[in-house]
């Protein structure tokens, strides 16, 4: 019956408009949902009842169009709008937004999901997760903070837990070395005697030499008695702290335990090592060679320092002490007699770096004016360190050349230095390059007094803990450590689809691949048509309330009109029933 068809046509209109209102209501409800994408419903007419298909025109008469009566409306499709929305700045660098195409790739129970909502936070295992616990996937880093591209894994950012340190490799020093300073003429000369006037003798007669055993050195207080001054198990204690100094700086405390085979040469080597006297390959200007030696004709042990006022030694008699086996003091076995002081323009500065575990390592660099030829000043450097685990202070020595303008020779402006860190747990060989020429300035040799020099810049880092992180536009996550280091700690990846509208909404701002979405193409932000990341912001919902309210009015009007059709058909049916009474 025609009226029945009208009833069902009106009913289809009610159903269609009701479904459209569901879509509008969902859009309006999610107007403040992060990164929500609105949908729209499209209508289509239902199949028609054909009264005739029409005829084609002929010579006798014109053509007739089809006669069809429609049977109502149906849902033609529901389309999701993936157009971009604006951003809201949150100030929390853990929040991320995508500026352009793409979806964050997240994982739950091994299954992949995709989202535009970047409200990520860390879980108890430091993984970045969504509000509902899906793990954000990306590229991790190796131990050297290099990104491991091609291997997707959950991004873990251990804030407050990861600690790093870096060994120093380069130190730049700047300053000026006064080329008009006094040229050196001598180093310190300190004699070690048995008495105020005499050297040491052996227990068998005659003066000591380098090969004499310490246990065969006669006690100078008991001459010609054959009584040894030293015994096995005793200790020679060199007191540097508040005792012996070099250039006014305390020397280290060191001890030499006497054995049955300890010789005078062993003692002299001990002294040279403790004091830090360096072999320059030749004699000082006064003809004395730096080091410790013994005169076999007098039994006097002589200490000759390197040149330069900052290498001048002060060693009092009480600074070299003899300890008995039980540690009690037996007094000063040597009488010191200083006969010359080190001279010459010089300067010393301490440079501080770090080993591979972040422990501070200090080295002292001393510059002494060596000569002033026509080609430019020449300075000799001496480097020593108490933090070197090898025996002794001395590390290295050499010369540096400057031109007639007081600038360092570019081919001779670096000092290579290796510090032994064995038995400290760190990398046993710490290599430094000390630079006289750097971006921050040069070390010069001009006629400007006094000489001065500082370690200006260095690389390497003390231990530092990861404090915060943020993602860059390319998805690379940088972590900031408490020691000032900025390190790569991961990289966010994005997924793209040939047809994003074909994704299946799984709820919770999550999507999964659908039959018509195509497979996910995963890559870092900014490549393969993917957008960039914005850290500290969230994408807003793209719901347009004005459009939704307008559609709501049209839907309400359509619903009312369909109900009016049903009412009118009902009235006609009632009139038809009246005719039958």
C-alpha cells in the first residue's frame, strides 16, 4: 500500500536522523578530548519502487523518463575528519603533539596501536606510556648514546636513575708567558750529609756510592764503629705536607721501606720520584744535571732541581725522617744543606679534568723560560700529577716555541699527556691534549709581566644524574643531566597510512589498522611525509562547535519532518477506515 510505504519512508528518516544525532552528540561530547577527530554521517537514498523505466524517443513521439518512487533514506557512510587541530601549550615537556601527518606508535600486550594523543608519562619501569598504559615505541640508544635505528623498542627514560660521567680529553690553557723574564742560571742544590760537615761512610770503611746497601751505611753519630744507620724493616718517611716544598707548594708524603737489598741508588730514585725532578736530556745552565746523585769521594748525596723559581726546593733536615719497625720516630738521619736556589722566569698552574668514572684528576703544568733566540721565545714545560698512580710525580717535559709576535707555533702548540689511572676502577690510561691555541684564546709569550696562565676550558664531565628530557622536532629525545651534559636518550617514531580514515577506532584515543587503511609506514618525524614533533604541547580536538550546532538544528528539523510524514500517513489511514464503517 502506498500509505504503508510512506510510513516506512518516514521511519527510515527517523532512524537516519537519530543516528546522525548520535554522531553529533559524540563530537560535541569530545570537544575537549585531546587530539580527538570528529566524524560526520552521510545519507543515501534507499532503493526505489519502479513504476516504469521510461522509453527512448522515436520519430513519432518523444522519450519518457523512468517513474520511480523512493522508499526512504539510509546511512551512506561515516567519515572521520583527520584534519589538524590547534595546539595547547602545557609547559610539561613530556607532552608531545604532532605538527602534520602521522600517529604515535604504541604497544599493548605485543599489539600495535596508533594515537595522536601525546599525553605520555613514565611508569614504574621508566617507560613512556599513554594514560591507559600503552608503551610508546621508538628507537633506543646504545651505551655511547648513539640511536639504534631500525630496532623498535619501548622508550625508557630513567629520570633520576641514570648517571653518566665522561673522561676529559682536551684542555685549553690561555695566558701570557713573560718573554722579558730572567733566563734561568741554575736549579736548587741541596746536599744530604751525615753530619753538618761530612757525608756518609760505609760500615766497612770508605764513602758510600750508588751501589751501597742502606744497611751498610754507617751511623754518622758513631763514626768508625761499624754500626749501621739503617736496618731492615725501618722506613724512610718523606714529609711533604707541612714540610718539604717545591716553589712554595707542599710535596706529597711518601715512604720507602728498607729491605735487605735496598741500595743508595734506590733511595736516590725514591727522592727524585717524590720531588718530581724531570730529566730534560741535559744539564742546567750551571752544568749540574737535574736529579739525585752521590759523590763517592765525599759520601754526600746531592739533589739538583729543575730550573725556574717555581721549581725551587725547600727541604729541611726534619722533612726526611727515619721510622722504626713499630712506626716510632728515630729522628732525622740526614742533615740538609741548601747551597743554591732555582731561578728563572716561570709560572705554574693546576689543570683539572675527569677520568672515565668522573673522578677529578689534577695535574700541574709549569712553564720555565728556556731561551730567547731570534726566531722567538722558547719555554720548557714540566707536568706532574699526584693523581697519576705510577710511582712519582713527574709525567712529561718538553719545549714550546713561539714566533716573533709571541704566538705559539701552530705545529708545536699541543702537549700530549697520559695519566695512569690503574687500580682506580677507571680506564687505566687517561689521555689529555693540552692546547695552547683554542677558540677561547691563545697562550702568548709577550713582554708583559708577570707570567700568568690558567686552564680555561676542558671537556669531560663529573658524574651527573638525568634530571629532565624533551623531544625535538625530529623526535630525538634529549636528556639533561645534573652535570650539564645533554645526551640523546631515544627517538620517537611516527606511523603513517595511505588512508588514515580507514583506521578502526578502538576507544581511548587509540586506532588499529583496518582493511582499508593500508599498512603502517614507520619512520622518524619529518621524513616520508610525516609531521614534526612539538614538545610541551598537546593537540586539541578538531570539533567545530558552530558546525555541530548547525548540523544539530538540521537533524532536528529532519527528524521532525519525518515524524510529520508518519503522522500524515496515519491520518490518511484513519480516514480510509472511516469510509468502511
